[in-house]
C-alpha cells in the first residue's frame, strides 16, 4: 500500500520512524529535524491511524510498510519503532528481510505480545472498556496512562507531552467505532522465528516502563544474533518524547556503528 500518509525529508540512508498504536507520526516531531540532517527520514501514519485511511479489507501493517518502501525505492532501510511501531519493524525484518538493514525498538518485541503484569492488564482493560462503551474520553485517558507507566501518574510527566499524546490518541480513536471489525491479519510464529533476524537490533527502553513492555524488548535482543538493550532513566513507554535529547543521542550513536 503506497497511499499511507507520510513525511519524507532529508537525503541519504533511509531511516523509517514507526509510531506507537493509536498515535501518529507526530510523536517523532523531536526526532525528524535532527535526523533529516544526515538521513532520508520517512515517517508514515499506519493504516487507520492519524492521516492515513482506515482499512477496507484484511491487511497487515508489515505488508503496508513493505509496499511503501518498494514504492519509494529505498532499498534496505533502518527501521525505528516504538510500541506498535517496534512490532511492525520486527515483523518486517521477518517477513520482508531484504528491506531491512537494522532495527531499533522501544517497549515491544514482535506483534505477538504477552501481558502478565497486573498494572498492564488493568490499564489495557480500562482502555478496552472505554472503547466498548463508546466513551472516547475514557478510552483516551486510559490509553495515555501507558505514558506514565506503573510507577507514576500523568501529573509526573511534562504537560506538553501528555497533551500531544492525548491529541494524537483522540484523533486516531475518533476514526473508529466500537462495533468496527478488526481487519488486521496476524503474523504468525514471530518469537520462534526471531532468532533468524541477522541485522543489528537495539532496544532503547524507558527505564520505568511496565515490566511486560521491558521484558518483551529485552527478550528480543537476547533472541537475535546481534542484539543490545539500553534504557533511558525517568522515562516509560515513550522515551523519545519524554527525553528526546537522550533518545536522539542513543539512536545516533547506534546509527554510527552501522
């Protein structure tokens, strides 16, 4: 699919920024200008998110991304993803390895998550309950709690970060209805296949993210042939938004090793 809304700036080696679930590419506003000075930065809105159209039939996010990269003729690209975006990056390394030269993830592993932590389950359930009831505000507030993580409240985050997250989440959730069918097709057996990923993989995690999100990202880096994990203090699920200076330096340090 080559009609995803996207930003495309800069020149050089292609670097694709993949946003988290129910957000959009504006979550990368603190990364794009800095990275576009050295790379061709491509930041799409996933199907059904932000300014991209909703699905009209069965689809896989990884196939959408592959189609976009082939349409743009980028060749192998560095994929950088947070949360859902991280899972899309990993799935693409599995399903379309010829398009991927390196992977950076944050707060996720593959598209087959495993949630066991009580806080994560409570927060996820509250978000789903808000969606099922058609209560957009409740759904947005519950989902935004992932930004705080289990050890803080939203009042502990910078108000501008919380405001940006609420705006993006509200924009995407308002495109959908409680009775809308889920047209996503799964990518199967991802964890068993992850060991075959032979490109460098870095996890940049928020140090106070939920144990489930941290565990999946670290499991991935222990599974692949060339994996490493670092963490950013005082951040949870969106370290690139909370401490963009530290995130950008960690990312750029990794990119220089490729």
